[in-house]
C-alpha cells in the first residue's frame, strides 16, 4: 500500500490572490518568525524619559542651552509619520525643547533620506508640525547643501548637510531592524547615508565588496564601522532608536550615545526580528506580500536571508509570483539594478562600483544579491520567469510548481531527506531573518 507524506501547507498572497504551498512536514526543522511585542501605552513619555536618562551620553537638558539651534533628524522609513501625521510625537519633543529655552524658530526638522526620493516628506510630517518648525529636505546630490567635516579611517570623505553641521545640538530619531550592507538600521545610519552627500554615500557603499559586509553583521562590518566614524565626525549628540511591532507601533525606546544605545537596541531587536536556528539543507523563502510581484525587489535582502538559513553546501528556493517581472519601472536603476544590469556577474558589478559607473547605491545592493547567487544554488518558483530567463540572471533553474523546485534542490543537495527551513513574512516582517553572529 502506498504511503502518503504529511504536508505542511502555507497560504500566501500571490499576485492579488492566494496561493497554497505545501512542503513535506517531516523535513521542516526550522521556521523564521517575527516575534510581536505589545505597543507601549505612552510612546511620547518613553521617548522623553529615555532622553532624560540616556545611555552613555548627557541628558538632553544638559546638552541644550536657551537660544540653541537644534537639528532634529528623522529617517524616512517610519519615524517621519511617528513624529508627524500618525502619532504626533514631534509635539512633546518640541514642547520639551521649548521648556529648555529653545524656540520653535530655532529648530529644524531635517528629513534624513540619503539618496532616496522623498516626494511625500511634507505629507508624512504634516502641516501641523511644519507650522511650528522649519523643515529641511536633504538633497544628497546638491553639493551646495554640504559641509565637509573630515575623513574616516577607511578613507571616506564626509560631507553632511549644512543645517546639521551648523546646529548647536544634533538630535535624531530612527528605527532598528535588519538591513543589507550596514547589518541593521538605526544608530549612526541617520548621518550616513541619512544626511550625507552623494560622494560620501557612494564611497561607503563600495565597502559592500568586503566579505565582512553581511546582513546582520556589526562588529567587523566595514560599512557599519565607517558609518559610525562619519556620525562621530558629524557630532551626532543624541540618538533615539525605537523598536516596532508588526503594526509599526513602538514597543521599546533607546536613547543616548549613538553607538551605545544602538547596540543595546539591536540586542533587543534580535528578539523581534531574528530566529535562532540550525542551518538547514534547503531554505524556502518568500519576499513578503508587499514585494512578491517583482523579482528585482525580492533580490534585496531575501537572497541573503536564504543564504543565512542554509548550510554552506545547501540550496535556496525563492518563491513568489513575479507576475510584474523585474520591477514596476524596468528601465530605472534608482532603487536597484535593472534586469539587464543584474544579468552581469558579481565581478562585473564590482568593476562598476570601483569605477563609479552608474548608480552606485543600486550596484551595491545588486552586488550583494548576485554574490549570494554565485556562492550557492538558488532555484526560482514563480509564474513570471521561464527557466532560461532565470538562468540568465544566475538562478540554477525556474519552476512553475514548488514540488518540482524542491525536487531539484533536493537532488542538488544530494540527500533525499534534506532538511527544510521556511521564511514567509507579511507586511513589514519581510526583514525578518535567522539569528547570525554580530
């Protein structure tokens, strides 16, 4: 009598519908998960308390003097809406500065977006905030906005936004979650790339060529260490970093010296974003419901997550519809390499990085993804790419069914009962990953 293998099923958003995927239950030994935490009942109070009791730095009241010019920096991922239209956290911060003798007209909110587009910046901060203080939208390409503040030990010349450089006090708020070349968001990243000039950002981004520039890596990661030196040269006085749950609500607040508070925040963030696990023979990874229609978006971080989930001799299956092809704007390389660009080898991408050819930010992200594909066999389970198209991009093959992709990966690994790990995020959880060494 034939035996039936028990299956574990997963219902995933798939090109506006739902696709049910099945994997052999007895082979699944690990699942990367996001650990939700309850939202703080009073996030504004928690931020003010953290600024009164910072880690490794004087409290805000000791840094600020009446009449001081304050630059308040915000990132463009979540904290802009937290300060502005969603949570209004800017108002208690401004009230505290007022109580310390700083007038609203002496405060500039600096939109620290690096080289990102920021067409919705004012909308996200909101008119009520902008009615009180001046807003500065950082333009990394505008040399006239920049002030030169020195060179890091890794040879990165540091230009930062003039408003930040000329402020008496630099206070910043960010969010901590995994990120590609720099290991984790937060900390000094609000300076570089946040308010740095293009030349500074691009010099830093070339450091992705180092094997130490890895997802989740900190202590020996040259991208992160260079960022921290740049933040020191820019005299970042106090940094606030928040942790969030899957609803983007604040669950913890850290503040103080941008190195010390950030490392404390990362230790706590690992409990939310990472899963301790033994690497498996095969990983099945999904880029998330907000990123599954385009293969180009999935290349950022998803490939690195899959690699981290597997043994050195393992294989990875990327599952997504890819119904939209490579990207919503296939001719643009603003946020990543074009499909034609990604067909290059990692070596060819490295040459473009070194020679400053094209968009270096996009090449740096593409290089990290392509280097992963060249280190380990990746199989594509999708609707949008043929086998020939996928192989041209560096995949070991493409399949319409997950069962066929799993059979190919299992054959490649050479073990019929090869162990499987999964990563199927939703919403902002797409950055969740296995726990890796610092």
